[in-house]
C-alpha cells in the first residue's frame, strides 16, 4: 500500500514557541490531506482538510490562526502550531487518501507534541 | 458529524478466542466503512473495509459485518493473538466517496488479549 510519512514523530517545545509538523505522501500524489488530533484514550478528531494550492478547510472550533496549514505541493502538507501552550499537547496525525483506483486512506505515524 | 471524544471501552479476551468489536454509525448516507487498528504511539493501520452494497467481507482472520438497517458494523477477529492487542476504530465515509473527504472515526475499543 501507499505510504504517508510524518515528521517528527515526537517534539517537545516551550510555551510560546511554534512547531512545524510535516506530512508527506511518499509514492502517490495527494491533492487532499487531513489533519487529526487525538487525546489520550480518545478517538481521532478531524482538525482540518488541507487542499493543495488553496486554503485549508478547518473544522468548527479549530483556530485557523493557531494551526497553520500549508499544502504547497502534491506530496507535502505542513501543520504549524503557533504560540504553543500546554493544552496544545496532543498526538497529531495526518492522512491522505487515494482517489483511484480506491479511496483508501493512509495515515502517518503521528507526532507526539509536548508543550512545557 | 464528528466522533465524540469518549473514553475507550475495553474488550478483554483469552488468546485463541474469537473477538467481536462493535461500532454504531449515525449517518445513513455513509457508503464506505473501514476498520483500523492503532497501537500505542502509532498512526492507524488499515485492517479491512466494506462498501454499503455488501453485508459481509472476509480477510485473513478478520471479518467485517455491516447491518445498514440498524447502522451497525462489527469486526470479528478469529483466534485472537497477543499481537492483536490494540485500539480498534471504525471509520465511515459519507457519499460520494471521492477520496477528498475525511473519514469520520468512531469512539474506538481497546482489545486486550490475555495469554
């Protein structure tokens, strides 16, 4: 199957700093990628849909100025957590889907963000 | 709609037994369903999928059953092994399935396999 690579797998940052997380589709082009957030013992919650060459679509309650998404190419989407606070500590997961021959979704390994 | 962030229910089974994990979905417009396995600290891994024009699909040691009447999905794992211990999520896609929509995840079930 296709591979989605996410980097870094974990990061610790100080409050007030910004952190960038990269999501790459390694062997297919993804016009659309998705960013999820997962708190401990909970399910994946969609944050935003990243569209290549256009603005991301954010889910209700997700601050677009806080979580900046850039999808500059067909194989790379980035999520930047700006001015991070301890409550932003979470597991962030990206996903990309094929559009053909199936619409299977592939997930990155996830990024554990800890803000201290 | 979005999945609700609930604490995970746990299913505990003995090694070698069969496991059944259930999932209820809410959107009758969903036409594609997937089961994922998530191990601690990792992203979800695809297990098996099923389209709404089917009610059963089998893979290696896994079977997915779909009951559209009651909007219920189940994952059956035969001869459960310790390596099956993980959190299992169902996910649904709302028609049309273009690949440009995000999947909506269920709340998940933790499977613990006792040796």
